[in-house]
């Protein structure tokens, strides 16, 4: 389960808990007032109003806080995360998800890697990531520790290829599974300047479709 999914689940639980707490407080306040009046206990009108106003204000604060946190979480997810680099012509922003996808593609193309999922850790207010967290599945090979070193170097080098002059990106690797099946053919990333849908093989020579004499 990814960190993003866990964060969404936590936000949902927090929102539900806030709304439920507001409902419980409002219900208990109303039940308490009704119980006192039916048991014949004398309660001054000012005390009743104070209990009603205090209980419902507390319920309103809880509900408003839950809604505010939910709106903030949705707004943050819609805004997205961006890497910002200062260039002589001005700052340039790159969407973090696009950078993650590019590094994932390179790592997943390794013969030793079954699949990979990389997430850039971008602290609040930071322009560049502090580290990368890579979750992957590796094929069964001798010396897996050496392979994870290769995976870490590949991810870091790909980041530096995209953004030369930056500090090396620390990569934290978590191997989720060792795959014992025989790996199939890997999809080769397109060459530089070549569209993804364009074939990388050389064009076949022209062959005429009519008989040609000697």
C-alpha cells in the first residue's frame, strides 16, 4: 500500500471522526436536556440555553474543522507537487509525477527489475526533493545487495541526467518481493528525440511489388 493511499485513508478517517464527534455531542446535549426536564428536575432557562449553545457550538467547531481539513487535503492534491529549478532565464517548474514516471521507466527497464514505483519526497516549501523512495520487485538473482546498489545508482543517475548540476538524489530502496518467474522481454525506452509510439527498428529496404527482369 502506497504512502499516498495511506494519506488519503487517514484524511478520510479524520473527516469521518470529526463529523461523527459533532453528531454525538449534539445528540448527547439534546438527550441530556430532555432527560432533565422529564425527571422533574428544575433547570433554569439560562442554564438550558447555555447547555444548548455550548454543545452545539462545540459540535459546529468539530464539523467545521473536519470540513476545512478535507477541503485542504483536496486542494493540495489538486494543486500537485512541482520541482522548481532556477535557470539564467528564470525559474522552471516540473511536475513531480512526471519526473517520477520518467525515473520509474528507466528503473523498470533493467533486466533485474520486475517493476518499480518511485516517489519523490518534497518537503513543504522545498524546491527540489530531499530523497526518493523506491519500492520495487526484483527477479531472483545472485547477490541481490549488489543489484539494489545498481538500482539505486540507476535512479540517481537518471535524475542527474534530467537535471544536471543538482545534488545527487539519495534513494531509499524497499524490495517488496523477489520474483522467481523467468523475466519476459523488456520494453526499451524510445531514443532521445524519437516519439514513444514510433518504432525504433531501422526501416526495411524498398521491395518492388512487380516482376523485375534480370
